[in-house]
C-alpha cells in the first residue's frame, strides 16, 4: 500500500523507454484473474459465498414466528443480519484468507519481481471483493424477498442509508482483512485462523442470536467491532421503523453506526500500513 | 566492447551475528551465462536475492543493468526476469491465461503463445496449472520469467526435480535465450548443468567467492594431473601423471599395441568443486 508508483519518466534512461502500463489498467487486469481464480476454487466460493445463503435457508426454515409484539418475523431479521455477515465474509474473510494464501504460495513474491505496482494488486482485490459482496447481497435479498417476506424499501433515504453502510462496512472490513492476513503462519492454517474469530463475531453481533438473548458483556465486546454496527445499519434499511423496537436501545443509532465504522476505516488503514508485509515468514 | 550487466563490490549481508554474505565481488558481462555454485547456506540465495531487488544489503556497491537494485523502479523491473525457486500461484488459471496476464505487465512483452510454444507447453496451453506435472509447472515459471523480454534473467535452481530428458530440453531453451543475447544468472546444485550452460562459474562458500573462472579451468582444473588407468594381469592399475601422453606411449610399447581398458581422466568439475568446498570449511 505504501508503494511509490514511479512515474515512467522519473527513472528513465535517456533513450526514452517504452511506456509502462498504468496502475489502473493493471488493477483491472488483476481483478479479472482474481475473479476467475476465486470462482474456480470451490473452497473459497463455499467459504465466503455460499455460507450465509445456506444459513439463511436453515434459519429461515426453523424460525418463522413474529418477534416481540412486532410484525417482524425472525427470518426477516436473519436476512438483514446475514447481509451484514455476507458483506463481511466477502471482504474480511475473503481478503484475510486470500492474501495469506497469496503470501504463502508465492503470488506476492512473484508480483514483487515484476513491474506491476503494488497498488494494482490491491485494486484487483478490491474490485473482486466488491463483485462478490454485491452478488452476495443480491442473492440474499432475492431469497429474502421470495421466501421470507422481506420487503425492499421504496424510500430513497433508506437506499442512501444502505449505500453508506455498505461502503463504510466493506471498507472497514476489507482493511481489517488485509491487516489480519499477516496472522496465519501458512496458507493451510489461514482459513482456520481467520474464520474462527469471524464465526465468534457473528454469534455475538446479533447475526444468529438476537441481542435480547445475549448477556450484556458479550454485547459490550461485539459493540467494539464493525459487524454489529453493519448489521444494525442493514436492519434499519430492511426492517423499517417498526423493527427499531427490537434494538437494545429502541433505536437504530445510525449516527453511532457511522461513527464506529468510520473509526474502523481509519484504524484499519493504520493497522495495514503498520503491519502489511509482502514477504512470508519463511522469506524473512 | 563488453557492457557490464552486473557489478558487485564488497557486498555484505548479516543476519544477526551471522555474516551470510561477507564481501563478495562479481562482474557479469552483458550476454554472458553466469552460474553461481555453492552449498546450501553459503550465501548464494542471499546474494542473488540482493541482485534481484528482493533483499536489502548491509554494505557494498551493487549495480544491476546500470541501477541500484536496492531501489527497484518499475522501469528497471521491466528489464529483469526472475524465475523463483518454488511457487504455487495461479493454480486455477490455464497456462495461456497466466502467461497472457503476466505479459500485460511489460511494455515490450513477447507474444504469449510464442513463449508457451518455446518452453514446450503448446499442448498444455489450455490446461489449468494445477493439473501440470512438476516439470511442466517449472516451465510456466520460465515462461513468466522471459515473457517480458528481459535483458537479464535470474534462474534459481531451475531444474531441481527434473528427469534427465526434461533437463536436456530445458538446457536447450536456456542456450536459445543466451543466443538471443539475454544475460543469464543461474544458481544450481548440478555441476553438469553449470558445465553445460555457463560461460563462467563462481563458487560461493561461507559468504565469500572462493573461485571464479570458466568451468573448464576452474580451480586449476586444466593444469591438474591426469589419471591413466588400464588393465594388467587381471588387475586395474592407476597412475597419476602430469604427462599422460608419454605414459600412454610407454604402455603402448609394453603391450605392443592396444592397452586394455585404457582411460585418461582429469578431475571433473564436481571434484574441483568438492575440493574447493572442503578447503574452505576445513
């Protein structure tokens, strides 16, 4: 991320060298191969993509009662929560595992030996994350609307809320994913090291279990992380005003959602800049 | 006039207390095939990784294609090709997709299909890389190393794990590239490989260069005494001599013609190498 993209003319010998491809064009090209590799690797697709969809189908079939004297059904609540989890899976989990694997299997080392700027690698990753997250949300919404009475909001203000929660949430989760990609010691341990905390986070952030059934101290822990706030933001979009009664404070606290997610964007960026390594531990 | 591709003076690299590279000098001319030999842990890989711009040095002067590899620019990277030791990336892409993608990184890339054919993978071009054999996977690495039309190519133990036939085919490819004027810096454990390919070799031991010469003259090999061997009275006889021709003449007279099972051997590159390593680690 700290890579200085050298202007083609800056280091040029006098003989006017051929122009190097732009970082943006290379980022686009990276996005193409990243996406192709992602969809061809069934493990990765199952881990980040199908997981929330399968869970929605299971939870939606088990719980169909209305909640706490509102007109909201449990499956509607799960749809909103799993959209949050799905966005985080597409960004945090996907990048955390994907970059750890890239570091281990020689992708990063090989790229470092070519004229591609480091920024193009990240542009490729970001575009791939956006595509996967977008597809994930679209499929979860389609299932929710078709099977579980989820109603798409007609109010553009709600869609504006969706847009900023999505953008802030995916940015914070992506940066966090890039930062934690350095934790696994090898590609083989990556999915365990990254997935375990993510599953725990989903359980304490109100994705699977409503907050009303969680002890206070667990809610305190989850309030520190972005997932709780992403889900809360998405619930405000898809459950509407009547759903606010189900929140702990009785409101969606959108101002706090924005503040916490923005803080994670800043903190995540700082973490990435401080900890990101192109080399694996093996390479020293 | 020969231009210098690589110039190294007093290169030093420490890891903690260990001096992995302890004052190395090297000159590699443009167009030369240069092999670096040495046991594991001798500083060979560290030296090459510094030349490749992967590692920072502690001291010394290093110039590779006229620039300091300690501060690699994209322009410089586009003139250098690197074939790493092990990599497992792009397993889900086909050979053609991978080579095409990497060709896009370079301003004056070779035609990807031509490169694929040249490394002998034309038939596998549509195959996913995960389905290739180890030797075929290695040829993809070479294709990615040369697709950018590098002036200087680094090959790190390129034929480890190859069967003898695959190694010969690979050698032809390297000779082919050398004929085009590509400077090649090669590390290898196989002394026959160094002898077959390299114009000059350097032997690194304990972070220093202990010998640097043409393979045929390394370590005083050409001037070394020869061993004449023959069969006499059902027994194998050996004689070490500085004048093997005279010895054979004498033997010819003694046997009155053909000398049974006559051999004349000089120390192989491997013998010279083993001696050099033994001397430095003694």
